[in-house]
């Protein structure tokens, strides 16, 4: 699932809900994934991506999708789509 978008290393988290009586029930924490269209100067078009909100903030910090892809290491991109886009840029 994370290979089809830019998740920035975010994974599904696992743990317990703990009630007042300390009864534990299993639960999952899902990453906050949004479907966004981002502008790419290199391709001169909008690219539709599944992206986490933390990566969206990082893209704003870098000044755009292209700068984010160029300045981020492949290990940090952590997705096949991210590495492919980086090679195309």
C-alpha cells in the first residue's frame, strides 16, 4: 500500500485501547493519507498522489514536489512510486 504513494516512512501502528477498568482491546493507528493533486514544474502538469499529511508539510517546506523529490534520499522516500518519480525528475 505504501508503494503506491508518498508516505514518508509512516506505517500502520498497532497497540491497545485501555479502558478505565484496564481491559485491553487491540486497535490500529492508520496514517493520515489524503489524495492530492500536486504541481510539478519538471513535468509541467498536476500529478495525482496518495500522500500523508506529514509529507505534504515537508513538500511545503522544500518549496514544491520537485525539490522534495530531489533533496530527499531514496531510503527516506520509502516507496517505489517515490523513487520512480525522483528518477524521472
